[in-house]
C-alpha cells in the first residue's frame, strides 16, 4: 500500500469519525428539544411565553415527521401527553444508534485493512497517534 493510499484511508477514518459525531450532536439536540417540549406540554406551560414558544418551535420541527401517528392524550386542565414527541424521541435514538453502528463498522474494517496491509509490508503508521483500534 502506498503512502498516499494509507494517508487517504487515514483521512477517511477521520472523516467517518467526524460524521458520527455530527450525527450524535444533531440527535442529542433534537432529543433535548423533544424532552423539553414533552415536559412543558405535559405540565401545560403557557405557549405565549418566549422560552416555551422557542422550545415548542424547535421541538415541533423535530417532531413534525411523526405528527398524526397517535392522538394526544388530554389531561384536563393541566396539559396533554404528546405521543408523537415520544415516538420522535425513540425514532431519533434508534436512527443515531444504527448510523453509529454502521459508521463504526466501516471505520473498524478500514482500520483492520490498513493494519493488515502494514503488517504484510512491514511499514509503520503514518500517524504516530493512530496505533490503537478506533472505538465505535
């Protein structure tokens, strides 16, 4: 394996790790808004208050693909249970988990291929910090 190929694979490994983290950050933000929205709706928060409106706007954006799956459960004067937010929360968690597993599997396979090629040729890693197997 040429040095340029090894460096390209190392760059791909780094890019895959970055993509994984971007997915995790996006999903974490979505889930934070969904949890806040769910709790505020459950407690019957005033939607005209600026903070509540902000949370409802962003949480609603993340829950929108799941709207209409289940009807909300009215809790009388207190608030309501937004089951679509619960479904959205679960769906985003599963989606992040599956994407993380897939990208992690690709990264580990690239790492193994790179190390096997280096062992066969007796060469050393181009990046001295890249001596351990990448974590999932």
